[in-house]
């Protein structure tokens, strides 16, 4: 159901108070107004600046002396006929006992006369007594059809102000709409205005501009971030087993797979040595399946206000679903949910956050493939490791000799050096025990050394860099041995 039908269902079920916490106040207000207009109910809105007003009436007169929160809520509670009222940003005023009492009376009165109260706030949560007597409602993201309508309507408005040239095929328009998934209506409209502001035209070249602006908008939230992935798997050295697993499942997202009895894979957990390539594995999955890659930062979810952290996680997961099909990457998941594995002093927040994530992993139906990476298996809650949470648990070990050769070749070619000019076999042998990240740093170090000396890097300068910097497998040998022993019978090797 869309937002209007979901909210109407709550009204019909007799919920007297609905709480909407959102940054999109205008969308929430328009949603409530649309229901009031359709049902021909009286519609009142209270705000601190204007007091009580009736926006659907032509005169739109403000009720005198209702700009005070307690007075405005008391006035609304005295209305006997069935009506719908929206109260804006009342949360900061609830520390006042008069306002709290007036709101509690209004909620009770709404139930008595068949009225409906909608509390629209940008921050929360509500005090416990209000939360107990109200029903939370979250605005959804528009679907493709709605986005298409929004884009066309905004284009008409832009054209009326100053004419624009629209030259775009239906297929390119569909691609533009897909790139706008996961944005709220306000953001969709803003992007349309942005891409038409300079050249006063809309064509297929604007599709890339839409994707770029969307990345900026999503990244500004701090919880989700678009990540660039390699163009092809040729840029990924090793990981043969993971590549085979991805290849075998590439067609499972097609319509024919469901008829064959298959369900699309839902996620993998990548455990392994630091720097061995877990992040590269996440990027490889996005590349293999040609999906956008979004990284969620668990640390950015936590907030000092009660309930806000859980809301941020729900919002991030909802936005990821709206942008599907995508690959969602939670990097170092143990750092975000480690306290869920032990008795913590955070009041149960980590357990609640972890429970929200597990429920979503189990229940979500949209094509979001979850990739979780972890370095410390001791910090992971056992519920995350049980069978069925992930389609597979891969162990990403240090690269073997063939993979090390390929990694040297990739990084040398990436920096405009011909791999054939180096003894790559000797370099791979000397780099035994080195991670892919450490090999990359050795190549960079050799380039710096050569540039400082006014020459070109050679096999010898690379060997010198390797010798000068012992790998993590030496400095943390005991911990890596313990990790390998744990993974031996529990994980599938990625390479």
C-alpha cells in the first residue's frame, strides 16, 4: 500500500493519535490534507507561529490566541465533530506540564468523538506516556510510477517559469527515474531543477548528472554512502571461489529462476585477515552483478537521544530497499553491534539495534544483497553466525602465490607501468605472507623512492620495499593463526 492507504487504514482502525517523525514536513502535511479533503472532514493545523488554522477553507482564518501550545491543543480538544488535526513540532513544548496535559486530553478526546490527531515532528521520540497512546508512522519512498509523475510535474513548472528543451526517449526517461529511487519527493524535485538550471534542457546526458547528485544527497545523511566498484572482475586478483559463487548465482535474480524453484541470494558474511581484501570482495560482488554499492557506517547510526539510533537504522534500511536492486555493505559489522554479544552498559541499545537488523535480514523482500565484513569473530554476536542468516560465510585469507602475481600486475598497470618489465614471479615469492593492501603499499613505496631519485622503479626497488616493511602476518602471527583455525571448518575460502 502507498502512504495514503496505510494512513487511512490506521484511521479506519480507530487509532486516535498518529506520530510521524520526519524531515519532510510538507509531504506529511499534504498526505494528511489529502485524506481530509477526500473524506470531507474538517482539517485543522496547529503550529507555534500561526496557532490553529483551517488550510482547506478558502478564508483560512487563524483562530485567535491559539499560538500558545497549551491554548492551541485545548482549543482542538473542545471540537466535537469528527475532524482531522495535524500538530507541528509539539515535542519541544512537552516539558511544560500544561502542554503535556492538553495533549493527553486531546488524544483522549479524539478517541471519543472519532477525530484523528497527527503529530508531525522533525525530532523525537515522544515522552513515554504519549508514545504509549500514539501509533508511529513512517513516510515511505515513492515508487517508480510516482517518481515519474513528480519529474514530469516539476518539468512543467520549470518550463512555465523559463522554457526548457526536453529531448529524451522513453527508455532514457525510465533510466533517469531508476536513478532517482530512494529519494524523497522534495529531493526528486530539487534534482530536476538542478539538472535543468544551466543548459535549460533535459536529455540522456543528464542521467549521469542525476546519479552524481543523488550520491551527494545520500552521502550527506552520514549513514549511507555510494562506493565506486571496479569496472570488471579482471581488476580483482585471486578470490576464485568467491568469483565462482557469484557466477553461479548471477542468473538467480531473473524471472525464470523463480519458476525453476530458486530464490535470490540475500547476503554473505566475509571474515578474514585485515587488509586481505574483504572490502575488495564487497566491490567485486557489486561489479559481478552490475549493481550499485552502498556502504552503511554503523558508527553513524548511534545518537544520544533515546529511540533516535533505532530510527536511523530503520531509515537507512528503508532507503536501501527503495534504491534496490543494490548491494548493501556493512563494513566491520562487529564494531557497530559488538555490544549485542555481551552485557553492555548502553541500556540495551546495541541489542535493540542488532535485533532490528536481524529482523530486516529475515523479512525484507526487496532485492538488497547484504555484504557484512568483520575482522574479529570474538566480537560477533553468535546469532549472526548461525545457519540461515547469510547464504554463505567466506574466509578471506592472505593471497596465494598466483593471486600475489596478479595483484602486482594490477597495481603496476594501474600506475602506468608495464608488468612485463618486472620479475613478477620473484616479487610474488618475496611477498609470501603479505596482504593485497601491503603489496599495493610496496608498489607505491617503490614509486615514491624512484621518483625522489629521478629514476624508474625496478624489481630490486620493489624487493627492497618488501624487505623493509614486515607484513601483518608476522607482527600478528598468533592472532591470524587463531582466526584461520576458527575458520577452517566454519567458512568457505574466498580464494
